[in-house]
C-alpha cells in the first residue's frame, strides 16, 4: 500500500508540473450522469450526437487499449462511460506538452481519482452511452486505491468503519442513505402539513427522563454542573404543550448508554409527537397515516418486502391487547394471577425465564410477551394496554384497572413506535416517578428520576394529550430492507480497532 501511495504521489507531482492541479478549486458540470442517460436514451448504437457536455465524478474502472481507452466515471446520480480516443484528444488539445493529452490522461489518472471532462456524446456499438472526451481536468488525485473486493471481506465492520469507501463502491449503500434522507424529509413534511410545529429541546439535561434507559453522563466545567445527554425529548415537549402549543414534535438524536446489537445503537434518531385534546386511539390513526404516507413517498407503495417477507403497511393495522397475545401464545391468563409468586410459578412451568427485577405480575406479563410474542409480530400490529408498572408516564386505563392507555407498534418483530394517552395528573405522576426513583436506588440503572420542574409544569395544567414516539432508524431498516441498524446509520458507534502489535484499542 505504501508503494502504491508513493507512485500516486509521483503522479500528483507530474500533474502539478503540467498545471493540472492535482487539487482543483472548482469545476462546473453541465449535467449529472443520470440526466444524460435519460435525455439521450434514443441515441442509436454506433451514433454520435454533437452536443457539448461536462461531467465530473470519480473514476471507478479504466481500460486502455492502444489508441483507445474506456473509463467508468460515477457521480452521485450514477455511472457513465468515458470514450477516450487518441486522435480526438490530441486534435482538441494541440498545445498539450509531450507525450500529449491522451498519454497524460491514460498514464496519470488512476481508479479512485476525481476528474472533470468535456466532450460530446457517443453510443458505442455495444450500446453504452459515452462521453467522447475532448478535454479533461484532474480535480482530486486519490493517494489511496479503492478496495478490489470490498464486499467480499470477511470483516463486515470494515464497511462501517470506513463508510466513505462503502459509499464509493456500493450503489446499494448510497441508495439506502438516500432513502433514509427521503424518509426524514417526508416525515417532517407530513407533520408540518398537519399543523405540527417542530421545536428543539435540550440535549444536555440536569435530570434524565422520558424513558427507561441509562443515560450518558457529562459535566459542565464553568457551571460545575453534572449533566446527562437526553434519553428522550418527551418531558420538554410536554412542557411546550403546557405552555399552549397544541401540536408539537421534534425529530432528533437520542443517547442511551446501552448495548449494541442489530437493533440498538447508543446514538439514534427518533421523532416524538404530541397532540393536545387527543388520546392513544388518535395516536394510532396518526401513526398509521404517517408511516403509510412516508412509505409511499420513499418506496412508491405501502406494499414492501423485508428480508424476503411481504409486508403491507396500508391501514388499518391489527389492534390486540398484550394480555390476549400472551394468553394465545402461552395459555397463561395473567388477569387470573393473585400474586407475583403465582405468575412466576406458571411462567416457569411454561419454560419462561423469571427475572428478579420483574417484581410484579405486570412486569412478568411484559417478560412473557417479550419472550414468546414479540418476534412473531411480522405484519404491523398495535399491542395495547400495558401494565402500569412499565409505563410511568402513561395515563391509567379508563376501564381496565392496573393497566394504562398505551400501545407499541411492532413490525417484523421489532418495536417501531410507542404511544400513550399522556398522564396529566401531577399527583399521580409524582407517585409514579418516586416509585421509579426507588427502583433506581435499589439498583435499576434504567429507572427514571424525579424531575421536579416537569412536575411543577404539570401542576400549572396540561390538557388531555396523546403522545407518540417513532424510531427513525428501525423504520429506515424496514423501508430499505436492511438487516442491521448499522446499515442505516452512516457512522455507527464501534469499538476502536486494535493498535498493530498491541491487541489494544486505538
């Protein structure tokens, strides 16, 4: 690799002597390559079209055959062939110093270099639309070669560590992030068009809240103040509803000090939406309409395929309670258990694990759901009515004691959205958060603390409100047919590579 780099440095020096950069200030393309492909699709094989074009991009392949050469140039929109003919280039550039313009471009340009070319159009006898090059300019000389067999590497994390190379060599990766960008813009557009206002809330917070998650901790030196990175935007968005905004949302980064898996990255993106005078049934309809609309924008239809399975996102979606799902899967009726001991014994008889932290019948219900039901929910399904113990910010169910008005949306076995009829009773909310604080003191590092300022805001008065959170990364996985969350996050968090000869992280 060092020898190849030295050779390219020598070529860069030669280009500089010729006045060819090797690092240009600017170039003005007349077209994207995809525009040319579409506009001149009617050009017949073997024919030329005397239209002046200028394109710029990265050289991906090169073939030199005597007095002819063929390069493949790729810009953001796609590839086009460069047709390089010695006679044409030398006639168009008579002042080029020896050995001439054709020899310069074929000897000094490598795969990976960024160049700009001018010329006309030609369709080769084999049907390849090409730019017949009359002039060229080195824009950036690449000192490192492109990988030969990038996607054949056994270490797939290499693609995540050097995402820039992955993007260069993989059109599929570029399309994944293009779709993700379309997803985000389509979601914002839909919410804006339906009267929601996006307002930013703090990333640095004095009290972490809004979710059961362990926060990242930091410190503000000047204020001598311990802070956490936000684990949710919920509590600040609710303050905005107290303040009079009836429809608000924020789409942004969330930070949770948790493990890494195909579904989890410590830094991820979510959107939270709050609508005054609404409840969780309104949020179900909003969720269906929003995700279906985004899917149409990104994929062209609500019918998609994920990892070989057909998924239909057209509303309405299935609605079923957690109790019913667990009973169907295990035969256990958690409404019939008088105590945690009874529920635990019944679960163990079914071969289910009983974690010590699951200290109530409600928490054991959720455990049974996660162990036996969650992975089976392939088509979009709203799972309704969660135990109050697992939902400290959700309103008590209007007709089912011990439960709250909450749903989670599951698609392809993954939680994709979470919503409540929000708890607006400040007394009840304080009791719930204090119970969370006790769990935290007992060793549950994901339990929430007591946010006194938020409780004070509730005492000022918050209208009945429906709230919704959607995981952007998991939705992007679905709409791009990606198996891992790392495939849809441009720069996922990774453990540093070992330093050579040490076996330790860099």
